[in-house]
C-alpha cells in the first residue's frame, strides 16, 4: 500500500529564508505526486504536480519540487519565504489513473519576521 | 464560478447525536469525493461518487457513516450515532473527470466536527 511521510509537522523559517518541506513516498509503481496548500479557513489548493516528464516541477507562488525516484522523494522548496506563505502543506500521491489520493500528515509552515 | 462549498463550517455535537454534513460540488463536476482529517493526522479518503453512484467507498470507517448523492448534485454525509473518535475535519472535493492524473481536485474549506 502506498504511503506518504512528511518530515516535520511544523517548520519555522525567517522571512526571506529558504523554504524546504520534505516529502517521501512509498509506491510499488511510479506515482503521480502533488503538493497542496491550505491557508487558514480555506480549502486545499493545488501548488504543483508531477505526472511525467521533467522531474523539476514549478508551481504557483514561486514554489517548486523535484521528483527523485532513487530517493522516493518529492521535496518542496522556495528560495525566499514570504509572510503570506504561512499555511499548512500536504504532499499527496496517486498510483495511477482512477486511483485515489493518499495524503501525507501535513507540515505547518510558519514564517517569522 | 462558485467553488466547492461545504456546510456547516463547524459543528459541535454530543456523543450519540446525529450530524449531517453537506457538500455542493462545482457545477458540472461528476466526481465528488469525501476525505477526513482526524486529530491533525493525514487526510484520508472516505469515498468517491461518480454522479449519483458510489464508485469507491472503501475508506468509510464503519456503518455509522452514510453518504448520499441523490440526483448527482450535492452530497450529504451523515454520522449516526456520532462517537468521540469521529471528531476531525471533513473535506469534500470535486473534479470534472475521474482519473485525477491530469487534472486537479477542487476542495471545499471543510467542516470541523467536534464530538463531545
């Protein structure tokens, strides 16, 4: 069964610092990978996704993630944190067409002034 | 265009009572999903409707949970009787097509359920 782990339930960074949110997955087949973000009192929004092709994926708000098959990872990064990035971030995986999402436990990002 | 809406946003009930959560998907979206996040843990799949039919209900925890989607539009999720461990955030999501590899799910903002 596929699973998703996110290292660190809470990550704090200073404004302007690098953001790195970790995601590792277990899957018996090459997965499709997603990052979702939830801002306070809002639904989950898609940040970016990897399906096929280029392993470095760029998303909205300056975020990007790189699929590393050898490490079974899909870490999310942003070069410079902004106060508005404070939110909860969820990594998710599906194993193929028609399959359901499996989410990680989430990482809450705090951005300090 | 309206997004996925869920009602109520919060619900506080006592153990043994009944609660009904409602989800209105984006108009024209045949696929409707229910997910749940309990105690700050991972978001877990509950079930998937295609129009009015249950495509996959493998994530439903037990028979105290009943989901319906009459007419293939809005959906309700009833918990009867509610137990303490049912507390959490219930998310609804919709998509136009199944097979979510090339499209995204649109999520509602969730219903926070607290069972006391």
